[in-house]
C-alpha cells in the first residue's frame, strides 16, 4: 500500500488477524478430525477473507494513485475502478 494512512493499515491488520484466527480454527478442526464438509466450509471462508483483503489493499492503492493523478471527476473514476476491481476478484 502506497498510502501510509494509519487507519488504512489498521483495517488491513484487523483483516489479517481475522484470517489468522480462521486458519487457527481450521488447524484445530483438522486436529479434531472434523468432517470434510466442515473443513471445506472453513477453507472457503478463509479464501473469501483473503480475496477481501486483496480487494481492500487494491482499493486503497487506487484511492491514493487516482486521487493524485485524476483532476476531473475523480470520485466517479475511483468509484468505477473500485467496482471493476470488486467484480474481477469475485
């Protein structure tokens, strides 16, 4: 992330902590020999959380870059690009 805003970093760290907790829970579920369906559900949740983190980081970068590059209709350009990123990462 190019923007060094502490609040943006804080949100990224919170997301990472949540993912770390999900991974710890998945490890415990494997150790407890839980059923495969449960393991897959937990793994998919981790996968979606990581995708969400990626989108968050890209959005922050886009905000930073586009706000310094675009002079006209910045909000429209940023919103449009964010939608594109979200769609491409689903």
